[in-house]
């Protein structure tokens, strides 16, 4: 009875609290909030001084980055929670949900940009920029691209889609600032440039939202293992068992950086249960050690006889 309880407890496998995602997500989130808050203050001041609606809107766009970073922190906090009775594989998918929230917020920002730009075009509103606007916009471009590069680096280190999503948010803000900078110079000759650039920026933001949504939704719906992973599993299996066990019915489930794998193998009919059990446990351990995946293996009889394997 005690052994059964222990086996059930061992099934509650999930990400550990020292997951690198938590470390990088918290650091990137805090840096992003600090820098974006400072840039918001600078842009808002420049917008008031120059009387530019475009810069004021860009300021609020920058502040939205801080909100997305708060979502990153919340996602990291939830994802770091250990497995419990209701979530035996941990809370790693909170990262994917956080990515969806960021994408939804980007969609809202894009809608605001489009409606404001159309309003400016229909009302023949011309932007009025000055030296302050130029300097602040250049500072914004440099800092936002710096944040984007840092987020991409941290996302790669932590293998985190939500951190990379935050990086794309920084990148879109940097690009929108570049377009506004272009509008500062070109807008002196064409009154409609500011409105047109606003629509272009909005479409870029919508495309970024699509890119951010694509991966989390696919992972939440469930993905088939790719050919590379399938090949690695087959190679490990042959090495451990000594012959091809005809692996099939492969399913993989992703919970943040934690992955659960199930598949079927075929073993000789005459093999006893104890040997079969030893083989599956050895194979599960090798997959964990070499691929960092928790595996559960189902054994089926195989009519074709094979030479006695080294674990028999």
C-alpha cells in the first residue's frame, strides 16, 4: 500500500521552482517595467511640449509594454508553483496563457492606433514636432531595441515564449518610434504622413500579435513530436534494449519547460513480466537523462523472436 502511494506521488512530476524560466522572466520583467516607465514619462513630456498626438499615443504604447511585463511576472510566478492535486504536472502552461494576454493587449493597442489615425486623416490634423520630439524619439528607439535584444536573449536562455513575446512588444514599439521619427521630418511637407504612419504601425502591431499567438495556441492545442525528437527516442530505445522495439503511438504533452511523453513498444511474447518491467524502467530513465523528458511506456507483445537482450 505504501509503495502504491509512493508511485502515485512520483507521478506528480512537474517543473521545479528553480526553473530558469522564473529567473529570466523576473529579471527581464523588472528591467522592462523600469525602463518603459522612464520612457513613458519622457515621451509624454515631449508630446505635451510639442503638442503631438502621435507622440502622446506612442507614450501610452510604451506604457503598455510595462503592463505586458507585469503579465510576464505573473506568468512566471504561477508557472513556478509546484505540482498539486489539481495540477499534477505543474503550472508551466501559465506561460502560454500569459503570451495570449500580451497578444490580446497588442490587438487592443493596434485598434486604438487605427481609430486615432483615421480620425486624424478625416479631420486633416497635421502633426507639429520640435527638437525635443526628435531627441526623445531617438532615445526611445535605442532603449526599446536594447530591451528587445535583451528579451530575445533571455527568452532563448529560458526557452520561454512569453519572454520572447515581450521582446516582440519592445521591437514593435521601437519600430513605431522609427516611423514617427520619419514622420517628424517628412510631415513638414505632407500633412497626412502622421495619420498614414499611424495605420502602418497599427498593422505591424497586429501582425506581431499574430506571431505571438501562433506558437502558444498550437502548443495548447497539442503538437505531434517532430521528426528530430522521434528519431532521438528511437535511437535511445535501440541503445537501451539492443534491438528495434518498433516504437509507435507517440504522444507528447508540454507544460512550460516540462514535457511528458507516452509511447508503445513491442517486446517478444516469451519475455517475462519482470524483464519487461526492467526494460521499460531503464528506457524511461535514459530518456529522462538524455532528452530531459518524463516518459511512460506501454508494452505490447511481439510475435517475432529477437536475440536475448542485455537486460534480460
